[in-house]
């Protein structure tokens, strides 16, 4: 299972048309126009639903999407980029990791619980951003209290004059603190030590629910003890700022906002759904596969899941399922589940022309990544057009002769191609390296020709 935190974008998603959403996705994913079009419409429909009267909006169900295509063609990346664009809580799960109720394994409801945890972190980070300036001011006052404890005055001394002196000294110290001149000074602060008892649980659907509320049931068990520790002002500032931020945040409000965000804007990407599709005439484990489908069905259909942050309704979560469907086909899924994914999109396999574009066009294209990585060692790495074309050609040949893993083949080819440069980069005398067709052939031709070798190396 993988979880991704959305990147904050300056563009308001409310103002993006489906055409503009596709244009944004084009910056990261090459080709697959049909899939991009489908997710853009699904996202726009979600925005349209929010503008409807409450009674009507309740009845408008999300149009879940089933993506069909081989590995490495961009199914996951499209869903992930869509979630980042929409600033929605997003989680990717593998359908094959779940088991039917009664078997040892992960419970299907855990995908919703994990999504809620992610949303809580998202909302908390946003609230921390809002209170950060106030937390820094509070931290500054606490540091000044540590650096400048109150001075006891003599019996005949004027209290007003003491206050004025302390105020003047405090202001001078405040300026030094802000300038960083006191960062190396040592102060004593109370540090909360983490204390986790050694408790062992059996993994399974029943124990998972017990574990959800364990921390809430026995809060004192996990709090740890407070210990006085000597640290530098710089380290104390970091610790105290975190403490002050937590004090300024209402976690109950955060949890409520997170649940609302999951219910209205959550996206769950269910990968490898073809692995739980039953095949006609087979026996044994297929019963469990159909059981997993039946367990997933109510989640997709719309149900209420109990999480430690409250009850969560899944009626309006957008589900995007994906699978290669090499052995099985979408019609092998149980009819009820098929009906819950009304939009089906077939993704095209990638060829040499797409590989050239993938290497150079996206914002974080592989070629750009390697140029930036080796630039940190002072190496000026350059790729010629014929060099990029030859890389794409070799990747296509290896995909055809061995297992077709789509664009992921480019990663293995590039690593092998730049093996020498990456290893010798710190000690290279000539820091200018050009990757042209000749260089690519010298590094890869022998491996590509030897099918047995390429099967292991590439």
C-alpha cells in the first residue's frame, strides 16, 4: 500500500475546466488521452455536485472508473496526479493484499481508515501553517523566560525600576535571539520522552479494530515521561515551536474536518483488481477472491466505516480501479461490482515514440532527473536527440523480447547506461559528458543482443 500527500498548488481547482485538467495532467503523464479525459470529467462532476442543492447532491453518486491496461503505462500516475491537482486525500491500495472476512489478512475497511489518517495529517499540516507565526512568537517568549529568569530585587529597590531594567534587557536579548546570535547557548527544557510498551498483536481483521482505539482507551500508557534536558537554543526553538503549534490546534476540529474531506473529496485507487477476478471453471482460492470482491462491494457502493476519528460514509468517495486483465477480463468480476465502475477506459501500450516523449517532456522527466543528480557532483551531463532516440529504441526492443513492463523499462535502461558515469562522477577529470547514439550503443548493445543477459540485467 502506498500513500501520497498532495502537493499544494497555486491554481484553484474550482476554476479548472476538464480541458485544463487534462492539460495539467499532460505535464506529468505522456499520452493516454482517453484516461485523462475520463478522470477530468469525474473530477469536474465532483465540483458540479458541490454546487447542487443539498437534497439533490446527496443522490448524485460518483462515476467510478475502471482503467484497463498493461503495467507501466501510467494508470497509477494519472490517479496520483489528479489527487494532487485536486488537493484531495488519496490512497493507493492493492486489491490482492485484502482477504475475505474470516481469513488472516487485511480487512477491506482498512483502506478507508488509512485514508482518514492521511486526511487528518493533511488538515493538521494546514492548520499548523495557519498558526505557525503565533507559535513562533509564543516560542520566543518561552525562550526569553529560559534565558532571562526573573531577577529578585533587594528590599529597598524600586520594583518599577527593576521592571524597566528587565524589559530593556529582554528587548536587547530578543533582538539577539532573532538574529541567531544566541543559537549556541545552552538552556534546560522539559522533553517528553516517547514510551511505547511492548505489546504484540496477531495481524487480522478482528485485532485491527481493537488496535484502532487502543491509544484512546489507554492514553496514559503512551504519553511517556517528561525529562529535563540541556539543549542548545536552536534545538529548543524547534522543540518548543512544535509544542506551541500543537497547543494552538484543536485536534477534534481537525478530525471532523478530515472526515468531511474524505467523505466529499477522497479518492481511493484500487490497483490489481484483476487479481481478484474469478475465472470460470477454476477452484480453490477463487472462492476467497470472490469473497474479497463481495467485501469491497459495500465500500464502493456506499457504507459507513468505523474509524478512530468517527464514522465515515463512503457514498461519495471516488474509486478508481485498475488492472492489466491479461488472464481474466472485466466481465469476470461479480456483476454487482462491475456495475459500480460505470466508466471503463482502456490505456494504450507504450512504444518507441512515447518513450522519447517520456524521457524529455514531463516536468520531472528521467533525462532532467539524471542531469540534475549529476550536476550535484559538478558533472555537465548532456543528452543528444539521437542519444535519447536510441535509449527509447533499446527499451522498446527489450520490452518486446522479454517482459513488457512499459515505461518502467526506461529506469532500468538509464541506470545501466549511466552506471560508469554515476560511479566515477566524483573523480572524473573531464566533467563534461555527452550521451549520444554512439555512447548508448557502446554501453547497451551487447546486453540487448544477448537475450539471456538482458533478461537478468535489463
